[in-house]
C-alpha cells in the first residue's frame, strides 16, 4: 500500500480508479484517459473467527473465493448479488443487494469495517463507529472515496449447500406483486422472473420463486451424509461468434410463453446453491448470446405506492418504442440503508435486459429515466450507462453530502471514474 | 505434496503462485523474503484456505552473514526438517547503456547467483545428512544463450545453471534431488511494463509446471514447455550470425 500511495501522489496519470472483476454493466469500473489500478493480486483471506463468522479479507477477494472456501465449512454470504464474480470491495462500492433485501438489507448491512486508502495517503479504518462519515460515503460510493484495501464482514451459518425452493406462477403484474408481498412475511429469498414479452392483460406475468437455506434434515437421504458439498457444475461458454439474431422478440416470446406455461407450481424442491443464486454464471460470457452489439441492463427502484404504475410504464414504454425487454427481474426492497449513494429504497426494483439494437439507445434510456424520476424512484449506478448529471441529482439527494465528504477524503481529486465525471460526482479535469 | 517446503522469494509472482499451489496440495510452508508484512498476508491466505501450517522468515539475499542463521531458523520452523527448498529470488536491473555501474553489477550477480549458492549449499548439506529432500532453482532461459541488453543477468543465470548441474552431481546417491527450472518471460513485477516481452506465461502456469516436475522427479524443466525447443534452436545458431541477429 505504501507503494500504491506513492504512485497516487506522483500522479502520472491524473487520476486513478480501483478495478476488481469489472462486472459493472456501464462505466463504473472505467476511468477513460486516466489510470486504473487492478486489485487482482489483493485477493487474500486474512483472518476468520469461527465463533461468529467474522471474516477479514483483502478488497480484491472474490465472492466466489469466499464461497469456495467457506460453504464446505458451513458459512454463506448473508447478501449476495446475482453473480459471484465480483470482489468484496466492489460489492461494498456498489452496496450490492440480493433476493433477500426485504429481510436482511444490502451487502453493507454485514460489513463491520473496512480499510480505506484515501487521497491524502492515509490508511483509514472506517466502520459505523469509527469515521462513520467516510464509511457511509464509501458504501455505495462507486470507488470514488479511495481504495478499499480490506473489508471485514460477517458470514452467516448454514447447515447445507442446498436451497429449498417453492415456485408459483403469477398471471399478471397484480398477481406478481401479491406473490412478492406474501413472501415478505414468510420467505428469506424471493424473486419474480417477469416475461417481458407478455402484453395486455398478461403484462407482468411471472414465475415467482421463494427460497430458504435447506436444513440438513430437509435434504433427501442421498445428500444427507455430506450436506455441505455442492455438486460440481460444469460451466459452458458461449462462443464469440454466436449469432445474436437468434435472440429476437419472436423467438424469446415463444420461449418465455412455453417456459411459463410448462413451469409447474412446486413446493420444497431441493436445488444446489449456485443454481439458485447464480443461474447466469453457468453460461460463461452469457452476454455473447446477444451477439456483437451486446445488450443493456436497466435497473430501477420504485417506492411502494408507485410500483404498479412505474413497472407498467417501463414495460409499456419499452414495447411502444419497439424495444421489448426479454427478461425482467422484480424484487422487493426493505428500508433504505445509510450509504449516501446506496441504491436500495423501500419498494420494488425491476431489472430489464434489452438487446442493444437500433440507433440512439441513449434517448430511449433517458425516457425510462424520466419515468423513474417522475415516480420518485432511482436508477442503479452499477448498471447505469446513460443517466445525466441533472437526473442523477434529482434521484440521489445524498449526492451533495457525498461530494462534501469526498472532498475531505480526496482534496486533490486523485480518485475518479468515467461514471463519476458523467454524473457530476467528481470534477472533470 | 507432503512435508514442509521452504520458498525463498515468496513475495515474487512465481513464489506466491507456488505457495498457493503447494499449500493446496497439502504441504506445510516456510515463506522467506524481505517484506514480512506481504509474506504474512500470503501465509494467512494459505492457512485459511488450505489448513496447512505456514511460517515466515525474513531473508535478504545480499546479507550473506545472516544466511546460516536464516537457514537454521527455517529448519527449526519445519516440524520434521525441510523436505524441499525452492529458490525464486532474482533481480533484473536496467539495460546496459551508459557507464558501468558497479552497484548494479554487484547486485545482479549477488541476488541471481551468489546469494542462491549460499542458501543452496547449506540446504544441500542439511538434506544430504537426512538422505532425503529436493532443491529447486528457478533460473531462466536467459542463461541458455546470453542476449545483449542485460547480459549480466544472463551470465548470472548461466552460472546458476552450471551450479545446479554441479550440485546434482555432488548429491548423487544421497537421496536429494535437484530440479532446475528455466522459465521464459513471466507476467510478474520483474517484467511489468517492459517492452519486447513475447509469449508471456502467467505465474500460475509456471507454478503448475514446477509442481508437476517436482512430483515427477524431473531434473530440468522449461516452462512453458516450448522454450526447450526455442532455446535449442537459438543455441544452434553459429556465433558470428548470433552476434549479428541483435536478439
């Protein structure tokens, strides 16, 4: 870190940004024209206390490494996003959430401390009780407050590497919302997979899944003697040259419809944890399915009273613009945390996948941004590539306070990113 | 792998990759180098991930007076003595332009050759007395045919190669094996940002090749494998032509 502090001070590159595994969908992990510091070698586990599941690890440690080491020992991540290929520092910087936010909050709810290398070359220990301002600016701070050298988090004990899953079909958006609401009271994990191609009375039709960590005695006999052993899953890779035209509204529509009608309602299905939490990780480079032009993910949250109208507006606006989202994922959020730029608000969050087709996707994204802003919601920065500084300011009232705290931590503006400049969080050089 | 292995230069890219690789195979470790804070981080990681005992020792290649004490401490840190020693220390200085810099020259020869001899000779004696163990020396293809530009590095590696060969002969019949490793360019601190690096290997690939060669009882391994053939060709080039090739 001393060497890193020297590099920062000598400023050969103007500004720097830490980069973990680069899974952000937009420009959060890019620092165009300036310096990027890879955290790939800062990936070591430092301390673990089996009495309370407290783990100290370097910022570049991946969530997949943590699971690989600790699931067999009976520990899980209390909050995990939809991919395990992100670093803990990245998880803090985006304050990621999972399918259990309504119950457990976001990633930072289980972070008990972090070490931050600031713009003054100081290695600052922050937590809720020590330098809390720096802590809450760094949580969700998109890497703009400094380098997160290490993170201390609490893992959660589990009895098995398996999940007990219940599945319900919801015929339209109202049914989907009711199903998620029912889950708030009774399920640890819940998510609705929305058929983005369904229209009219079927708009918002979905498969809703509820999940719990399976207890050892809930496992079928053949799994009981090694409850913590997860099955090896062979990941497949999509080739570079996959023809993206295969995925179009007609083909996806057919697939979704067939999937929805064939998917029976089931209770108590036992599923391995990677299939439940990381279904897309099975297909390496799954984004290549969209072909050379790729895709865009759009994720926003709406406050409770605006959910129905907001979600309907997003789905209908997309359809009207000729840009049907193939897949939508809807989750309930509990109350917001204290991260100044943290994404989750109480309500529901919808994530949509759009093929990157046609001209001027940015204009379309801005229309969606307007809908979200109008309904008092906001857009998730880890996925955003199009928000304007003005719309961002309207969505994130914590931005002013964030800029103040950041100024104290990084007076010379050594840390920056393309996203930070686009949203007006940092000054452009 | 059973027993305890000493890795000298364990904060280097190859050293660190080897530590993880050997710990994953069940070996206990003693990690030696200058930056004990870095060593402790790698040690914690190996202990937590693989449940093997890992000790650390400070080591300075040029501090010859301390080498005896250093080696004894390493032996004591291993419950049943060391089963193997791997040397991953090296120093690649600036290119040869400009006036002769005797500080640089001394450093290049000391870290790449003399310091290694000092450690390996002590290890050889200790292991021969127990009639068991291995020595592994990470040299370089640069020692096979010396290029212009940083030729003292090549010279030191060439000397190291001869030394390994001589030690192997001296240890014949004692039950102690000697493995000489010749990597091509490896993506680590030593080569980061240098121009003209082709066919780079990752430290993990090199560590994998070393581990395999140790298990198979090999004597010389080029890593990646194709460097054996590239260097064989280069060694065949007649001197007058090689000089003009500006390789």
